[in-house]
């Protein structure tokens, strides 16, 4: 068929005859074409590079010839790579276009065949070299050590490819030009018509032009392939996320890999994995990444290690449990909803829907809801399908809530708050808007919080307190206090400190201040050692930082705080560090770096070698003028030898021994510090005598303002009588109940024994015998001043041993479970002449007390208003109390060493003896719950025989007081006798019977209790009320005997006196609320006016106070019927 070509912009069409004559092709030409076609096919089949699609046209148009290049480009020898499929297609197309159109002589055919073969070989080499160049340029972007801008690198790669292709085309154009003197046509013996020489030259010239056109198209195709493939590859490579081995990140990482891995070869996917893996994930496949491995094997290894569905499910549940409590803020509801839905979606994606049916998970989530949202959830859950898991319904519910409040939520991503200030000056107004950037309040810099601030760490404790007060920081978490700030941080716990402040605000000087509380005639002194601490400057490439260094002659290595080195810009190679100290203390770290740095002291600079150590916490030291007051040999030393709270951040050891040598020394007496002049400056070291304090007359200042305010807040609130639900049991209470159920048992004599409610089985108590001995001496000193008190105390302590409530302590002690209880007498002003010895379980030694190690126990106490209301139900009322209730409950022998005490009958000349209690003690936080549990457990053993009496024991006891009302005397007598008999089985003796019925009293009378029975006008004090049995009425217990005399006659009291009177009132039934509420209102107004404790009340408040006291006096004559009229059948 005719072949259309374009030369110099014109179109030519060959005649059919010429085309026919050009059909004769020599054997060599055909053979060369076959070999070239085979080579192209082999090249295409062996190609592994990404395929670049290009559209082909059947009609080609020749382009103008390019000027010949003067210098031919010589490729560097390198490994050949198979050309891309597009290149193979172009080779095949070029061969088809280069075949001769007519037959020629044998010699011309051979020459044309050799020329074509050479051109093909050259073209193939050029294409392979181009593919290798493109692969090398793309490989440069996978370097993990350099962060090169992708756009600039892509542009540079394209320019390099285009330059090389242009230089490669020009030599081919020169080689393809026809010879000036074409060779004569070879002789032919065939009958066919040979083509003239001119036609052969034209054919060769056309073939050369076609080659040049094909090379131009090939160059454009390669450049397009480089641009398209490189851009897409770089973009996808950059989108592969970093994976560090976190189970929660595995699903996202796996999805990102599988969605993009099909567009890359195994080598490229291996490079992507190598670039994205970090930390534990990289360690898990480190060996597979070193050698050429299958990416699928690497992903399988990672999934087996980090993609376990159970581990992911557990991690998701932990995220749900760690959610903070929800508030009613719209933004918090949206965030909470998103997190719940993420957990539900993740568990569904990994096929672990069974975890959604966990009832504990639902309970935890509901408890985190705010009251408002919780009530809305109850309404929503009642209308949902019960087949769905509760947590799924919760997710749908929160989605609905988030949609409703979403438009009102605070915008996301706001890290700055805008404040507007209006400032007026003269006749002009100016408005200034400033943005408060979240900065560290200690140094006013960004990038860290207060707890990690270097300047805040190096500051003294007093300075830290000043910073917190000045910047309105929370003393517990060191964060800015805002309106929505709700700090949940616990107490300090540093050195046993129980105060509610951050450990960085723990003032060690508190203990020193306590040691200064001495008598008024003695001045104490203390000796302490001073270490070699000198001020220096650490000089780094980033900044020069002043700090302190400790010159340690006993250290073999120089250490520098890692944070200080980072601030100074110091860098070095990482080497492991192993440190051994006193007491077999060892420190191993793999993050230490070996540094070479400059430090400066008072003189020249010095280069030292040091190792970094994270959290190099060296003790601070202070030296003031008072320490050097009597040291005349130190008078002219520079001021740098005195400092306050200097905490060294550099420790210089023997590896830098020239800095430890002393050039000069100044030595005083034995108990005075020594001054040594080192290359870094003067340092003080050695013994130092310090005056502890001057004449201090046992001064103690206590600030209980916060505690008093909390009590008043509770007092001001109106009581919700009989409507408060019983508080659910918490974990410590459930643990205490398990201990009681496990260790409580009935003894042979009928008593019960149980164990102490320890918070932990491995609790360790310090030795406090010396402290208990000092407390014993103080108690003896007190009772020796009052012979009557001494007699009662000695008799009561002897009764403890005589009745078996205590026993002599054995010589063998329980390790770490031995505790000595200080004993002291307690006098009750409401019961004159009665003394009770109390064991002080709250006494602390080294910050630990016995009560700290015990659980309070479950809340088994009945409601006080409820007991009183049940007493008022029926006509006949009965009351009694259990004698020595606590002492009737025995402690198991293995716990008795924890309740030892020291005693010697008040004779200070005799030897101190050790005893231990065998029963519950007064003062232990666990005793009330334990006693009530034993009382109820004893009653449960008789539930079948006497169900009514058992119910009375459980419901009508308030601690040891038994109070109940009955419809008639017969029922009262029968039930009360059963209650008494059941109590006796556990050695609980009911005494002091009282009743408004003479018949009941006579029936319950026993010979030894005849004098205790009360008939007639005698009154009984029952749970804060006064019960007149003769008139069967209740009176208000207005007993102000604890207050100063005539305090009610003061016309204008102080704030302190007013609070004393109001807080002395006790109204368990709320019968006198009209009077007490008025007192609360007066106190509230006193607090609003910020009246000081000892200031007199304002005149208007004083007038209200006088009127209120008159009403208070009138309460003495108010009587209320004990029994509700018309409530009981027995009243009719």
C-alpha cells in the first residue's frame, strides 16, 4: 500500500510501481529484521517496570531535522536494565517503518541491514541507559536520612532526563545522515527490475529520518513516563503512615498499605515499609528489612505481632475505660460520642462483637455520663430493641445528642483565647485585643508545660509557690485554674506527705521547721556536711547556660543532665551506660551520649568529656551567711560560695581529675567548713554547724479555714430527710466485706472473732515503739497531776486484762505487722466522772498510721432519722444499749501484734510492759463496721427461730443503741426478750432498759439491774433527743455545757462565738428547723461580709442575733409527742 511521509512540511506519495519494485528484500535484511524483532520481544517480556500507556497513530509525520551535536554523550558503564513496555512498542513500530519499499542490490541490502542493526543496538543501549537513569533518580527520593523537597527533586529529575535524551538524539542524527557518494548498485542476476541508486539513497535517507522521528517520540515518552511515574510514586510513598508497633494503629496502617501496594513492585513496597516502620515494629522485622524479602512476609510478621484482634479489642476497651467523666458542655458531648463510636466501629471491624456485650463496659460508660445525659439515656434505652448490645445503643444515642448540640459546640482547634480590654484615658477610648498564647508561666516560653520547665525545676520550693500564686496555677496539678478546671490529682505522698499539693511544691523545710520547736531556754545546733558545689557555665553551640556542678572525688565518670545538654545544643554518639552505686544500686541506660563540651568557672574555660543521664536528680544545697558567721578564715571569699537551693546538673568525676585538684586551701576548726580553690573557683566542703533556732515557745499555727468552710457548706444545705437513696458500695467496701465474710467465725464460748480490715495483704508497718513510749510518758505526766483521774485510768487498764480484752504481749513479734498504740484518757463533759481509755490508731510514725493501713469497711449503720421515726410509730416504746459492744468482738491471734500498747500502771519508776489487745479497739477506723457486722451475723443464725427479733436487731439498732416501738405491751415484752437472748449468744448484754410502759419494765427487770430501771419522770437521752418516759414526749436537747458560761447573754458576739453556738445545735428530726434556718442565714451573711474571726458582728446582724437567741431559749419548754397520733392501731 502507499506510504505517506512528510519531508520539510510537504507530503509525498510513492507510485504503485515503485512500491512494487521496493518489495524485494534481501535475505540479510529479513534476517536482521527478524533478530531485531526477537530482541524487542524478549526485552518486552522481561520488563518489570511500571507500564506507561501511550496512544499510537498509524500515520507519522516527520519533524524538522535538529542541528547535529558537536560532542556525543558517552554513557558510563553500569548494569543494564530492561526497557519499559512502551519502549519495546516503539522499537517494534520503528522496525516496521524502517523496512525498504523496493528491492535493491545485494551489497546495498547488506549495508542497509548492518546499518539498521547497528542503529537498533545503539537505540536499545540508549533505552536501557535511560531506564537505569530514571530508576536511580527515583531511588534518591527513598533516602531516610535526608528530607529533600519533593517538588524541587521532581523538577530536577525531569530536567536531567530531558537533557540526556536531547544529547542522545543528536549523535543518532549525525550517524543517520546519507553518504555523499552512495555506493553503486550491486549486480543482479534476477529478472526483476532493480531499483536505481537514487531510490536506494532515498530509502536510506527515509529510514534515517524515520529513526530520528522515532527517537524524538521515544524521548518524549520516556520524559512523560519519568514525570508521571515519579510524581505518583512520591505522592503515595509520602502518604504511607508511620507505624511504631502500637496495636491501636495497626488497622489504619494495614489499610493504607493494602490500598496502595498494587501500584508498586516488591522492591518499591519493601522500600516503603523500610521508610514507615519505627520502634518496636521495625525491631520485629529488622532482619527481613536488611535483605531483599517479600513484603507480604513482612506484613504477615507484623500482623502476627501487632495485629492480634484480641489485643486490639483489649486496647479499645482500655481506651473506653480511660475516658474522662462527661460534662454537659456541647463540645465534650461531641468528643465523647466520637470516641465511643470509634471503639464500637473498631470492634466490629475486627470481628470481636462479643466484647460489646460486656456488662461491666456498659456500667463503666454510664457512670461517666453527666446526670443530665444519664437521665436522657435511660429514656432512650427504654425505647430501643433489647437484642442490640447496650454499648451500641449508647453509641447511637450519643450520636443523636452530638447532632443536637453540635451547632453550639466550641470550634475545634482553638489553642488561643481572645480577650478584649477597654481602656479609657481622658476623652479617648482605646480597645486592645490580645491573644493569650499558652506559654509556660515560669519562663514565658512555648513548647513545654510547668512540670517540665527547666527554670521551674531549678527554682527553689518557695519560688515555685510564688510562681503558682502569681500565675493562678492549681497547686495540685500546676495547670492554669479556669472556670472549668476540675483537678483530680491526689495528695503529695512525697516523704509520706498527705497535703494536697504537687510533689514539686513539697517543702522539705517543713520538717526542719518542726525541729526548731524547742523550749524557751535552749538554743539547738545541728551539724551537717557540705559538698563541693561550684557555679559554672555550660557552653554549647546553641546557648550558654549557667548552672551548678558537683565535684565528686568518688565518681569515676562525669555526668551531665540530658535536658541541660539538649538546651545547650550538645550532641554526641550514643553509648550504653552502666552505673553502680552504694547499696548494690545499679543504673543501666541505653540512651546516654558521650559528649565533649566546654565549661567555664570563675577563670578560664575547660574542655571535659561527659556522659548524659536522664533525670540526673542531685540533692540541692544551700549555704548562707549564717552558716559562715563564725568562720573568720572564710571572710574574704567571693559571694559565689553562698547560694540558696543550688541543685547541680553536672557531676564532675575522676575522669576529669585536673578540675578536682585544689590549688589553695583555707582550713578552720574541726566543725567548720573548708574552702578549696579549684580551676573552676572556690568551693566549700566539710562539716558545718548550723543554729536550729532561737527561743521559740512551742509556737504552732494551724489553718483550718478550708475544713471549716466545707463543714459550713454542709451545714447550710437543707437536710433531705428519708429521701436520700442508700449509697452503692464501692470497691474498698466490697473488699472489706469479703475479709469479714472470710475471717469471721464463732468461738467455743459463743463470741465471734474476726481479722483487721487490712488494705493490702503485704502491708509493712514501721517500728513506732519509741514514739509510743514518748506518748506513754506524756500520758503519765498528765494523770499524775490528777490523782482521781489516775485511779480511774489505772483501774480501767487493769480491767482490760482481767476481763480478757487484753493480754501480755509475747516476746516474738510479727515482722512488719507490729504496731504500738498510744493510749490516752477521754473525758465526756456530757457524762461527768466517766473516763474512757482510747487507743490512738490515728497516731503517725514516718507518715504512716494504723488507720492508714485499715479499710473503713462497709456502711452498715442504719439511718439515724429512720431509727427515730420507727420509734415514733407505735404506742409502746422500748430502748436499751449494748454494754462494751466493741470489746465483745475478738481479733484473730495473727493480727493482735498490730494492736500492742505500752503500760506500767502510772509508776514511772517501774519497767515498761508490753500488752496487746484481743478485742476491737476504740479509735480504729474499721471497728464500727466490724462490730455491726458481727451483731447482724449473730442475729442471722436465729432467723428461722425468731424472725421478728432478728429484723428488730437489724433495723432498730443504731450502733449499740436498741430503740423500737410496739402496738401493745405483750408484743414489746416478747420481742425484747428474744432480742436480749439472741444478743447474749454472742456475749452482747443489753442494759439500761427504758420504756413508757411500767408493765414492760417490770417484765424486763432482772435482779442485778433493778437500780438501773427507770419508771416515772426520768428522762432518757436517745440519739440527740430527750425522751420523757412519764409523759411520753420528746424534748429538744439544748445542752450548751461545752460552751463558755453566759455565752448566750452576749449582745454582740464575734464571728467565732456565733459559730460555736450554731454548730452546737443538733436536730436529727428537723423539728426545730424554723429556728435553725434563721441561724444559718445569719452565718451566711457573716461569711458574705468577710468578717474576721474575732471581729464583732455588724449592728444589724447583732440585732438579728439577739432575737434569735431569745427564740433558742424558748426551745427548752417545747415538747413533742413521741408517738404519731392515729398512725398505729395500738394508739386507738
